[in-house]
C-alpha cells in the first residue's frame, strides 16, 4: 500500500518532468527553426569572410575596388586606396 504523501510526491515529480520535457522540446524547435533559416550561420559566415577580406585588402600594395555580393538582399562595397 502506498502512503498519501508518497503519491503526491510521485505526481509532483511527474508534473515537473513533463514541464521540463516541454521546455526542452520548445528549445529544440527554436534551434531547429534557426538552423533551417540559417540566419545565425549566414551572419557568422559573412562577418568572418568580410573580416578576412578586409585584412587582405589592407595588405594590398595598390588601391582595390571590391563589391561583395551575398545571396540575400545585402551587399557591401569596399574601397581602399
């Protein structure tokens, strides 16, 4: 036979685990949506790529005109002289 206190503790533990599971599922779907749209990946890629490009342009011996086109609606024009 189970005591009443043990049954309440069991139900409370079960509810806590369900809430925790629900929060983990929400976090997973938010991450999957971000990866699907790949906005974070694209921003990090373009930031690192432009930083490398700027370092290359700064070390160029002559003036450089460069237009950086992206897949989306963003573009960057770089002029060094």
